[in-house]
C-alpha cells in the first residue's frame, strides 16, 4: 500500500497538537483527518474508515477510552490500528487503554520525528497482515480466520481486537511452545514500537477471559505458551 493511500485520523482537543502532528504526518505523504473530541472522532472514523487512529485520552464530550471502545465495536473498524497519544502515563490509564482495544500507548511530550517513526512502525502491520489474509488455521476446537480476523471457539464466533488476535495467532502457531516475552513483543508489536512491560500481561488476561484460562500457561520469567 502506498503512503498516499493510507488514511490517519488524529483526535485531540489541543489545537496545537492537531496542527503540529497533522503537519508532520501530512509531510510524510499520509492523508490526515482531524477531530477535536471523542464524539467527532467516532463520527469521522465511521465516515473515513482510517487505517490508523491516534487518540487523546482526556477530551471533552467523550474521552478517548470510550471513543476507542465504540470504534472497536463498529463493523468495519474492528481491525483499525489505534494508539493513544496522551500526557497521562499512569499504569492504570495504560491498562484501561489496552482493555478498550488500543494497539499502543504513546506518552506526550514526544518529538515529531519520533512520533512519525512510531506511526511508520505501527503501519508496517498493514503489509504483514496482507500476506496472511488467506490463512485459516484450526487448533483443537479453535478456528482462526486471519482474513476476517475472526475466531470460532467451540462453535461460538468471537471478534477480537487486532493485538489480541495477533497474540492468539502467534501462540497457537506452535502449541506447547514457550514464546519468550521479547519474541512476543517483536512479533506482535514490532521491535520499533515501545510498549509498557504490562502490555503482554493485559492482553493475555483478556484472551483467558474470552478463549479459556486453561489454554494459556505462564512460564515465570520467560513468557507464555498455548496448550490444548
């Protein structure tokens, strides 16, 4: 996919942030749309179907967490890449963001060139996903449809956020194999994307709730494995 074909939605209530970030991303060739609050952001996301959404957390009318949850539940936007860009760096705020379905969490202030690099790293997932769209994998009673980002577990269809899906897909690619934490971060988030140390744990917890706790085993100090 060419850069000029990639659509990015920036949602923030600070005019300076909208101007600076949109300018730097537009200079890279991306098509950039902006919104000044969560309500407007959700509306534009539904209308424009962006490939990437950059969300502030604290905004008037509707905050970024609620906006993210609505976007994730909107047909056609389940797999849109979403990252938060916010001055709030507390652990509980990051966990809430990942629970809402975010793919990454970037803390302000950040230099424009660094932000552009992070955006490019996130967008590399588009190319990687394209190479896998025809894969349908069956592991035990679980069917993984990579084309539709859909899981069928014991006959029940489950729609997972992008990163939960990719984490499950990785772990089930080799049942009983222990995947080290650094390998998971590299394969699922990309080695150029900086995420918090609790990111994997949050996503594993969500998968346990949706797929079954018995399928996911923690190997203390090493990583995780999927068992049948």
